[in-house]
């Protein structure tokens, strides 16, 4: 298989074309051609003095360092896969920039975005593989290869492939073939080409991400396993985290499309004290969703600061890697909810469509279309998504006394029922109440213990009660703000000593 024959992972083709500098690391045309042949790469043009068929007569390294990347009578004909240049196409940007320079620019763009402890070239390719949106990754996302997960020996996988549908088996085999080439590209290290050009070699520098990444699973598969085992492990990754644009993040904002949240709130259920009953109900419904069972749309309502939104954010953190995604939809885009539902219905992932702090004023009519989307519309809600709404109101549509006293409405009761019916369409309603005095102190003590705040019991209780009187009353949010303030003041005191 040649680079320009990549079908599933065609997004790798352009990078491989730029990365053909690797074929020049061996020190001469003969060795470079041998390397290309081993990886089934088109080497005839490289040996002729340029990756697109240059007219140079020296070694490929010499032509690379001279910037000879284009134009001429090479034996390979230019080809394009889905609009991307392949290994036979001229990669120059029109200004005579060599492949090596282009490669360094691509690698420089990776700085600050490292996800695995590997070279920048490997980080780049790993990201392309992880985020690839193709028929294989979509099938894997839907769980087509779930029964192969855990098999780590090629012969066991081959024996189990017979149980797959013909199309799915074919995709797995094709992915395995393409990964055999990508794995060889993954090992490129560019040192000889860098030495010949005298330029920097960012591609071979070792990246040091700030924290571990789930993409480390894919890096290990590309580095340490055979191609068939690699394909199965990659399929497991897609099932856990998704394919394409939905792979990189667990939470998204809807702004007409899915925009990933790269810095999500790290809150966990263990950080939420006093709402265990509410979160248990939320978790149970989510387990229904993940298991493919019928899950209910959810309304979380109650006083401000009682943990409604935090519970939803903790939920996505708890089940990250289980195929669950959160899509936050602002009220201004509620009319686009049918579009969102249509988009997620095509995916193998599970979705919580989250609308935070929702309420409608009495003169707003948007709630009527929203009500039909939740239940009663022509289109059924896909079984891989639930709508989760938080509100400070039990009745999301505001009622005023004038609604009850109107003399011009013949069917007054029907009018009131119309406004209340939106809340009734949620299959699961979870109430978050404000804590009483003892519950509030218990929350403060629990958060203080987790934060390592050292205060006397009596002193903490008195200060916490004074704080809530001045900061909006008792709630989980008020307790958290108090503990954060006292923790900061304690740290400053230590610094001043």
C-alpha cells in the first residue's frame, strides 16, 4: 500500500507527503529508496531528486536541503485524495518552501498542544489518527468491534472476525492494512535530514505534556502492537471517546456546531455534599442511557446554588471514557434543538443535551416549540440522547397573579395548564432544596476537610453562619465560597509569617 492509496486515514496522506523527509534520513538515494520500499512508499521520485519529481541529480538529502520539492519530470503523476496533496503532489506553498520547512512549521504548531509523551511528529500523527472521522472509526464508535476488545493476539482476533458482519470485517481488515503503513511512519525520526539541512528538528524533539492524556492508549498501540491488534485497540478507543470532531473533548457548547470545552470543571460527585439522593437518581438515569435502555428527560429544579449544574458536570466527569458526551445549549439557541438531535442521532455515542438555568417569561412563546421537541413532536427523540434542564422554578414558564385573575380568558384553567405543561413533560424531576442550618454546617465541614482547612470547630461554625447571612443564605455554593475564602486567607497568613 502506498501513501496515496490511504482510504480510511486519508487525512494522514498530506502529512506523509510533507514527512517524506524521513525517506532521506538514511544518507543516500539507495538507502532512502530501500526505506520507502519497505513502507510501500513511492520512492522513485525521491531518488530522482524531489518528492514530486524534481530534476536534481544528487542524493535526496541534497535536493531536500536545496529546497527541491516540486516541478519537473518525475515518474510519479500528481494525485489528490479528497482535496489533499499526496506523496506525489508538489507540496510547495507557491513560494518555494521546502517540505522540510513545511514539516518544521507543522511541528512548531504542536508546541503547547502536546497530548502524549512522545516526539512532536508522533504527537501530530497520533492526534490525526485519534480524531479521524471515517467509516471504520464511526463503526467502532457504534460498538461494532466491542466483542473483540481484550483480544491481544492476532490469531484470536482473526478467529473472532468471522462473527462480524461482512462490511465491518472488511473495514477492520482495511484499517489494519493502513495502520501497518502508519505505524512505520510513526517511527520516522528525521535526524539525518536535519543534519543535512542544518536546520532545527522539532519533529524529533520529545514532548512533555503537562498531564497524562487518554491518547496515550493510541500512542502505545501505534508504538508497541501489531497492526491488527492496533486496529482493535483503536476501535476500543473510538467506542470510548468518539471519532472525528467529538473525540478530543467530553463537553461541548452548541453554537451552530459542536465547539469543544478544553478546560472543563473538574468537579466530582465526592465534592458534592448533601445531595447524595439527588445525584443517585441522576446516575441511575444515566446508566439507563449508557446501557441503551429508555432514559428520561430530566428537570433539576430548586434554589440557587444547591448543586444542580454541578451535579451534571460531575456526571460527565464520572463517565468520561464511557461514550458519554455533554452538549451545553444556550437558551438563545433552543430553536436549534431539532438540529442538535438530528446531529447526535447519527452517532454511536450517548449525549446529555444540557440547558442550564432555563426559564421563560410570560410573554415568551419559544417554550411552545421547546415543549414539542421534548415530547409530542413529529420526530421521536433519539434513544442515544436525553435533555437535561436546570431551573430555579418548578414551573419553567413564569406565572403571575394576573394569569389567575384574567376576566377576558374564557378558558382560564386551560391557559394555566398550558404554561405548566412544559415542566410535566420531563420524565424525571429531581428537587434540590436549600440545606437547613445543620446540613449547611455539615457541608462546610466536609468541604473544609477536603480542602485541608485547619480551623477550630466552634470558630468555623460561627464564621460560616456569619458568612451565609452576608452572602445570600445557606446553600452548597455559599459553603464552597466560604471555604475557598478561608483557605485563601489562611494561606496568606502563612506567607506573611
